[in-house]
């Protein structure tokens, strides 16, 4: 019976040696990801457009997923919800 507690203590110590660095690494990775998300917001990034192009909001749509031009100059915009909008360049 005297051997069992010592053996169990060695097992617990070995588990702590293995798990503690893994938990610390996991928490550090989580914190780094959180910091990158908070400080590197791609929505605020500056975009340089080629000459002759401009950036203009042409429509407001919930969750757009695809955009396709038509031969007559209109644009077809689809949403995740299955909506299709036809945008005329003169609007």
C-alpha cells in the first residue's frame, strides 16, 4: 500500500509537467489571436485602387455573396438568403 501513493504522485507530477506547458501555449495562442483580431481590423484597411477606378456604394444588401456584370452594364447581386437584385448603372 505504501507504493501506491508514491506511484500516484509520480503520475500526477508527470501529467502536470506535460499539461501545464500545453495549457499555457494554448492560452498564449488564444490571446495572440484575440489581439490580432482586435488590432488588425481588415474593415479599416486602406485600399489603393488603380487609376480610372473609384470606390462607391451602389446598394445595401444583407450578406451579399456574388456579383456578376451583364452585357448591358447592369450588375446582378445575390445574397446568402437567395435574393437577387439587379442594379442599373444609372441608379
